[in-house]
C-alpha cells in the first residue's frame, strides 16, 4: 500500500502518524524522543527505528512504499545533522527522494505564506523567522549547555538550583523546595549533586522538574515567581533577536501588517502551551514592542503539519 508519514521527534517524545493516498489515517504511534545534536547518531537511529519499524510492521507497510515522509526533528541545526537524519531513514528503506527532514521548530514557518516567526520552548528552546523573500533566520537551540534558555531544561535546572540554595540555607523558598523534594526524592544537597552529575547530558530528566516552579508560584512563592519571569524574559529575548536579524523594525512591521495577512508569531512547546504564567508574560512583552504582529498557539500540531507536508513531497 502507498502511504504518507509525518513524524515529530522532540527531546522527550517521538510521534508518528500515517495516512493512505486518500487521506485516511492509518495509525498514530508514540515513543521516546531524542535530539540528534545532543544525543548523537547512534541513539537517534535507535529511537527512530524503535518507533517506526514496529509501527510499519503492525500496519503491514513497507518503507519502500512510502510516497513521502516529513521528519520534524529536534536538533537538526545544520546540513550535516539533516543528512544524518536522512541517512537514518534511508537505512530503514525509505527512498531518498521521498524524505524531507526539518527542525521541529522550523516546520511551523510553513503554516501560512509570508513573513512569520515561531518560538518553541519545550525540552529545549529555539526561535525561527522567515522574511518576505523566504530567507530563514534562527536564534538559539544550540544544545542545553550553550543555550536552550527559557526551556523546560532551563526551568528545571533553575528550580533545582533554588531548592539547593534553600537546603544550603542561602535563601528561602519553602513551597518550591518542599514540592521539589516530594516529586524528585532528592531531599539533601548530596543527592541533588549526585543527580546533576549523572543526568547533566540527559535533558529530559532535568526538564521534568519544570512545572514545579509554576505550582509553587501559584502558592505565593516569590522566588518561584522570579524563576518564571526570568524564563519568560529569556524566551522574549529569542524573539527579539530573531526579529532584529530578519529586519523586523517597527516601521517594517507596520508595512507588513498593511498586506493581505498580518505577520504571525507562533508559540509552541510544553512550556509555552502548558505554563500560562510564562506564556502570558511572553505575549505581554511581544504586544508591547511588536503590536502589529498576531501572536497565537497553532491549532495544528507539529505532527499533523509534518503529515500534511509529507503529502506535498510528490
């Protein structure tokens, strides 16, 4: 059977969705994610194969019969990483001219025609923009050691640091520290130190603490509120720098907005979608500085968008 496939591979979760030539959905599958720039080729290859091959076997499909597969993957930051991703799928048996591999953030630039930006804050963070000529600009996303500011990893790490400072009697954040110890089981500085040393290169393990600060802030923890505001400021900075690179001055924004459609800024990723405190702070900053731009969370997921683009490969 001929079919199309869309994939959304984030740092924490991977998703696969397939449809036949008439657009009927054949199945949807989930599994562990990966980020090719930080996890490397071998781990990424293993994660992709573990998700794709059992799904195809269950549906009695062959890779060689795929008419188009669009892979929106975390960590595709260069032509080299794009080739690595394509190699993984070619090795599985997908035809080279049927594979499209893009960064999982960049894919949202194709939601609408014309200038737009998308900022993603999930396990990692990144911002992309495209101007009227189709030139793409990018800020951040250079792995969690160099950047990923404002991401779930960043938020989780800041939460852990604040809890450690409290346990070290350097600050007071009773709600956050209690929640952190209950959810993590890390109730001493020694345990926190050991955990960080063991998991520093496993973003998802630290990112899972990201919602603790939000819960503590709702309980009135001022230190937790400070973490959330700092996170929002870091995300806003990604947007501001991308707009500068793309030449989106105040005058150009007014000119763009006078066209058929306003330029868009899409917000995506678990931090921006699920954490309303951070999202509201980011939206407030954008509307203060860039009032001519429409800000919204996409109604179409990265997975569904990848599947739609897969159908346009041929």
